[in-house]
């Protein structure tokens, strides 16, 4: 409570030895413009919203014991379990005016959420999906979830989240799904709905969702405040105030992408990282983890790390319910395609009705913009009677992205006088594909499930570059490939490799 008040009112100073157990109050001072303007303060700590009678009795009790309190400014603070209608209150008692602050009042007083809320809104309304002109807002469709036993809930994700938030329990959520099933977008939408309500009303009338990305992070290497400091700086928030928000149970902490934590491929680090993340599980605070279901070695590790054992729930301890995102059905796919061009939208509807394998591919939301981007190519494949597989779609999509980027560069050279020798992609297509295979092999050797760190890629390039260059100089290989490799070496590879090559 002391830290909350000090953070809310910058002029207040309270030393750690300022607590008086006999009477339950803190003693400190409030700084003025000049030292002679400083004044002593007393902060009364109440068990709940104080009444005039309670404040009067406290003042009289302190006056009888310590003498007149005329030289002190008086405050009263309490821990609020419910949202107060007023930001701050004053109580007149025993001839004195006492400023009354709830824990929620104190936290929100020093927490400017406008930048964070507007960034969330901007991300959802302007981020385009894939290579299309369609935004997340234009294409989002409500997802459904299943529990860990694969029994479908009655309703969509947002409805189940609302029910979860209304329950007074130690239950947290792990939202799992394969790559591209919409975990990140769904929780961005959840935060977007809150941000819209907040910006339109200017009032914080509910728990605040804090969307914290875990990609490449190492929470076990620092304390909780240190871990969230970088995230807070992005939105000009004070880390201590955000921690106060979490401690007071006024936040929904969303740890997005636990499968992309630093060194997440090793069981020891997974255990350490989650132990660190569980330090944010204060009473009444709600936590949502998101990640891929195959992140853990087995169910035993998943249950232990996520604390999802049934015994924890029965005993009333903190526990996690594991929800799985369901794939899209045909109706959801149709809704998600609502903003695409008419020909593409109708073509997708026809294709998923006729081709079960194609429907299975598009049941992942991330595949819809891929298909929309290369719809003409897909039509050609369908007319030839060739099978549509995920590998074919991804290959066509990557080729389309590369071609579009090359076309953009040519446009820049023509219209904006870009240097004639500039390139978007230094490596020739064949070498890019070969290096991609090498990355896959390296990840397989490391038993890395989802990600690989940059240092491993650099080491891999050191290992294979000589072999690639020898192959590039082989007979019947285009000279452009060797030239591209040399340019890549000179302009993009670290200096130690360049020095090695010159030797």
C-alpha cells in the first residue's frame, strides 16, 4: 500500500521504518516547492472503505496518544476488492479533512494507459494479413475452443474468457494451438475490445489486459520488474506501477508465445522460465499463456510446468486449464473471407466444398491470406487436376512474395531512381532454397521444435559456405549463382567469415 501511494503522489516520501503497528499507520512527509514547505503526513491503513465514524475514532485515538495532529496532513488507504465509482474521496471527521485512496485509485492515478490502448487499436485495425490489403479487423472471425479432454465448450473463445474472468478462483488459462491457428490474433482482438471500451469511455472499469510477447525473452534471468521494464518502456509506463497493478489483481497478464522463449528447446530452461513467469500469479490476477501444444516433452512435463494437475484444482490451489483452439469450419472460413475480392471469396467457398484436403488446409486462419494472394495460381492447379497440399501453397506463396518484392524494387528504380545495382534478395533462388534445407537439418540436429537462434544460423553458414561455393563453380551452373554467393559473403556475412574466405 505504501508503494502504491508513493507512486500515485510523487511528492510523498515514506521510509521503510515509518510503519507504526500500534494504530496501523505510516508516517512520512510530503515535499513542497521549497524545503520549508515540506509537511509531515500520516497515512491511516484501513481494512476496507472507511466510514466517517471509523476515521473519527482513529484520529481521536492518535490524538489522545501522541497529542494534536494539527501539523500533519492525513490520508487513509485501503485495499479495494471491487471497482470504485469515484477516483478519490475526502472524509471530514474530527475537524480534519482526510484524503481517502483505494488501491485501485492509487494504481490508476499514476498509470497513463492511453498510449498502450491506442497502440493495440492501431495494430488490430491497420495490420494487413499476408500479402493482401485486408486488415485483421476486416478478416477476424470468432474462434471456438476445446478443453484439454477435447470436449467442446458451449460458445466461442470470447464467451468462455468472460466466464473465466467472472469466476473467483485460482484458475489460469493456457491457450494452445498449432502454428497459424490464430492464438496471437485472438488475444490481440481480446485486448482490442478492452482498448476500444477504455478509449471511448476514459474509465477503467475492468481488469486491464497486458499483452506481453515472450519471443526470445528469458524471464528467469531477472526479477519481475526487470522482465517487464522493456515492455513498459514501449508504452511509456512505469514498471513499478504496472507491478502494483498486477499485485492488486487488476490485470490480466497475457504471456504470448511460450514456445518461443529463449533456449526453450531445453527442459531445464523451460522449467526455469515458467517458474519465473509464475511469480506474476498474485491473488486475483489472471494469467493467460499461449503456445503450441507440442512445446513440452510429454503430458507429465506439461502438467508440472503449467500446474494443470487436477489435484491442484480440487485443493483450491493455483492451477491452469488448458484450452485448445479448434480449426475453422466452413461457415467461419466464409466469414473470414468477407473482405476479399468477390472472385476469390466465391472461389474459396467452392473449393472447400469440393475438396476435403483443401478445406483442411484452410481451416487454419493463417492460410487464408496465403490462398487469397495466389488465387490465380491455385485456379490453374485445380484446373489441371493436381492435388492442393500445404507444401504447394507455401511454395507458391513464397514465390509470390519474392516476385512482388523484386517488382517493387524495379518500380523504385524506375520511379524513384534507386541504384541500378540494388537488390532486394542477394542470394539466387536456388541457394536460398538450399540454405533453407540446411536450416531445417540444423534444427533437426538440435532437436529444436519451433525456433532457432541467430548464432546457430551464423554457425551453420560458416559450416556450409565453402561447400556451397564449390558447388556454385561446378560445370553447367549459372555464373550468377557464384556471383550472388560472393556478394552475399562481402556484404552480409560477419567479418570473421570474410577473413576466413580471403585466406
